[in-house]
C-alpha cells in the first residue's frame, strides 16, 4: 500500500500502546462500559461491575454521534466529569469519543484515550487534532471504508507526531440486515500483515445482537485480536442509547469467565 510511511509494517516489530498501566499489543485488553454516560449512578454502578468482572478500561460516550438530531446527544462536560469520578473510584482508565475538532484539547484533559467513531473516521481535521492531543487514539473503522482507507486515517494521526494509535474493527455495511453490521473478522489477521499497530474488536456495534457478542468475542480472541470493546449497562432496558445491544453486568462477567480459559488454551498453541 502506497504512502503508508508510518503505519505500514516494515519489520517484525509491533507497537505497544500504553494507556496508564494498560498495554495494548502486549496483553489482551477488555474495555467495557455504557454506550453513553447518562448519570453518575449509572456510570459508577456499571464501572464497578465491569471492574469486578476483570475489565481493564472503562468506556462511555459524553458526545454521541446520533443518526437523528432529536436523539440523546450525550451529557458533554458533565459526562466527562462523571467519567473522571468513575476513574477515581475504580482505577480504570477511560476512553471516550470526541466528535468535534474544537473539543479535542479539553476532552483530552479528562480522557486517557480518545475515540474516533466510525462516522468520523475520515474527518481529517479531527484526525489531525487528535494527532496533536498527546493522548492515545482508538480509531474505529468507517462503516464504508476499506482497510487501506482506514490505515490512511491512522497515518493522519501518526504523521502529526502521535505514535499511539489502536485500530478498532466495528463492523461494516453489507446487504445483511439480521445483524446491525457485518463483523469483518478477517481485518484482524489482515491488519497484522499490513501494520504494526494493535487492533481490537467491537462485537457490540458490529452485531447489534446480545446473543452474538459472546461468540464473536471468542472468535476475535482466536483470530489474534489485541482486545475487545463491549457495551455494558447496569439496566439495559433503561439505556438512552443502544439499549438493545448492551450486556448486563452478569452477562459480561459470564463472558469474561468464558474468555479466560480460551486465552490460556490459545497461549499454548504452537504458533503458525
Ligand atoms: C460507540 O462506540 O458508542 C459508537 C458510537 O461506535 P461506532 O462509532 O462504532 O458506531
Ligand atoms: Mn453505542
């Protein structure tokens, strides 16, 4: 692929992205939390539960890129303060989405990692801004984008002097309607060939179906992904965003219990 001066994989070396004490590209990292920050109670309860189940990081959106302008748009600054409080109380580093280049510098003061959502993958001014933010960036794949386009977006961030980019496959649009999107799991081994950057899987937005999240998480681990990002809500029926795809804390804990033995099994397999 042309012009991928920094993102392409020239050697065997792999980038490890450190977010506080969490190391993407070294360990299998699980990020969990609500789609959006709705209240202190909701965020803290969910944060405590995912921490107890073994999550490594907390997610939660304070700025939500919604399909409808009338849908809940997020709590903004208040949401970021709630996330900061959840970090204080649980020790979990936080990742949160930023959708406007004008907000990057102050959102970066709250977040341990900035998320670029699928709808903004090719928002080049936003990419340049997070490239200058001094924070690691979780770059989600555009739902209509090829691997090459996605890597070029990583290049935008890297070329601003920010080496800490983590890719996230979150499903692409196909003709299939049973699932919310189609999880392109082949992106994991493909990106391992193409780039040194870590790649994680979002089984929540890719499937949009609670029953598919567990199997796709296990498949992601087996395919060599560096981690997962999963939506969990303490009361999914009351969630203001993505209610139909949020795991309960019990379901999440159960999934974590099922991932651990698979991880141990995979570690003992001879490498290909
Ligand atoms: C999210 O993570 O809540 C989100 C909006 O994801 P995506 O950009 O993949 O739709
Ligand atoms: Mn969501």
